C-alpha cells in the first residue's frame, strides 16, 4: 500500500497539435506540424495535405467542454495541455497577438475552473509557427528568444491569474535528435552543423531562463518547470567502459536539467562542445539570464535503455525519440518501446538526488492498438494491458514517494486518444477515452470510456491505495 500525498496532482496530458484540429480556424497560422503529413516526420511539404490527421486531430477545438467533463468524471485534479503558438502569434514574429486564439484558451480555462481542475500549461510543444521555421530556421536564430519572450509575456498577462504551473519547452533535450520538431529547424538533420545545433540549444536554454524570470516577476505564485525526456540508461554489462558509456548517454539528458537547475553549463557538456569544435556565442547577459533557475523539473517517462562501449553490441533500439540499446531483460510495446516500471523509480530518485527540486511526471503511458467492442450493450475497449502498464508505473511512483522523493503529480500521456507524434497516426492510442476516428480520416469522432477510464477513476478516488 502506497501513500500518495493529499495534494498530489492526478491527471492527464495532451499537446495542441495532437488534439485540437481546426488548423486554419480562429485566425491560426500554420505550424510546422501542419506540413508534416501522415507517416512522414521529415521532410515537410509546401502546404497542408489532406492525409495529415493533425489538421483535424480529434477536434478538441470544438469538443473541449465534453472532453474536459470526461476528465472531471475521472476525478482529474490537473490537466496538462499546450497552447498552440501559431494561434496566438500566427506568424510568430508579429507585434500583436491574435485575440481569437487567446479567447479559445480562455474558454478552455473556464471549463477547467468549472470542474476544479488545475491547468498545467506547456508554452511550446513541438509546434513552432511555420513562418519562424522558414524565415529564421527556427531556434538557430537568436531573434527567436525575443519572439518567444513576447509570446510568453502575452500568455502571462492573459492567463497569469488562472494558471500556476508553466512548462517552457516540451522535451527540450529532444532537439538533439529531432531538430525540426523540437527546434523548428528546417535544415535537414544530416546537413545541420553541430555549431548551429548547439547554438540553437543555447538559444532555447536562454529563452527558457528569461521566461522563467518573467513569470516570477509577473506572477509571484507561478511555478515554472523545465521538461525533459527521462530515459534511465543502464550499462549493458558491468564493464567499466560500459558504465561510462551509459553515464555519457545520461549526461546528454542531464545537461538540460543541470542548466535549468544550476544556472550554468556543466563541465562534461563543455567538453562535448570542445570535442565537436563548437564555439558557442554566449554573451555576458546570457550567462546572467541562465541564472534564473526553475522551480521544479518535469519529465516524460516511457522507457529505459542500455548503452555499451562495444560497437559490435550497439544494436539500435526503438523508442521515444532516443532509442538506446535494447535491454535483454525487458519486454517491449508493439512499437518496440521497452517497458520498465522500476526505471521510473530509479529516475525519480536520481533526479531528486541530483537537483533537489520537486519532480512532476507529465507524460507516461502505453501506446497500443485498441479494439472497440460492445460489453453489456455499451461500447468500450478492454484495455487490461494499459491498466497493467499504468498500475505498475504508478506503484513505482508510490515507492519513490516512500523513498522520500518530492513528486508533485502525474499526468498520464494522451488521456484521450490523439494523433501520435512519432507515427502521425491515430492507431497508436494512449487514452482512457477512445475516439472514433480511423487512419483514413473516417469516423464519427464520438468518445467512449475504455475499461482503463473506470480503473483510473477508482485509482484517483482511492488516492493510489489500490495500486
Ligand atoms: C513524447 C511527446 C508527445 C507524445 C509522446 C508519445 O515524446 O512529448 O508529444 O506524442 O512522446 O509519443 P508517440 O506519440 O510517438 O507514441
């Protein structure tokens, strides 16, 4: 039996581009996601094409009230969602915001308030305005810092009295692997110079710190967090070289948390830059800005991985953005993401020891192909596999709490079925709520409660005592 604190935030998470649809309504400009058609994550196309499921997604733009009511029925105390930058600044670099876009999120916040659900807002979730990608090559350009700050300022002015928890960039370390999605960088990855990639990372880190300072100035109650992909990496063998290789893989992720929590670049990261011949342009102001550290660390956790120094054993595994070498002791999901609930407890202990900041698990879940069936006259999905995955991970969160780790909350990824980020398909489903939409775009968009819906409701009501 596990004791979750009374004020533990229980909920779910989504991202604008994966749920809203209405890609050209309400004055919204195009984002990079609108030109990444189904099944293709690169290269982007010139114009949105009908095979891109994200254009309509699950139509949250029109159905948000119904969806939030379902979240409330499960007992959510928190809902993490992102604001689509291109709804607020359609191009990204204009002077004044789009009122219709701002009004949409007012309505979403009204609904959350009505149900007593705490909003957790991601300012940028893989949806850079397309114009910023085309004109500036995204975050490679220093001017992006100013555009992002202006955008954040508008959000803080408008929603500051209603939103306490803010996340700056979704999975900020993903830029190392997906420069377009995470950094709005159109230059293909294999042509992108390390110099430009790391300069873009630096710009994002400075922007994150500046926005953190702004939040603290404008909203004394605000809690600002960074957001990283957590992927505990085990040595494939106890050989010291393998242990060091695993540490190196961890450090590629730690670096982003270290800068956000300690306010400066760690030595091992500077060494990577030296070895790659990268000379960052860092101004004195940048150094000062980076000192604005975050209040908490949030992360996604889907899987762990292994690493080895032995090239012949470095079989590339599949996984969430970062692959890693497969672990022979673990099972995997249908998409090859290895399932490791204990890894979540390890990450929680590790991050708590390292940063001594409250932690927030803002993504975790199982992508699976679900089948809608009729049980006692009610349409549902018997997703016992998802219940098992979530139960085992939440049990380990409980163990970490017993270990003394400060955990603010848990928002399960894709609490309602949405369009997958890596496959751009709907058939990789995470939700407690099934959405009737098919790969060819057909479907009624009707919502159905899965078996896991009832399980999560019970779990929240029991405060985790049933895990
Ligand atoms: C994370 C992203 C999410 C989400 C999730 C699941 O990397 O932050 O946007 O999609 O992974 O990934 P996928 O949709 O590829 O299964």
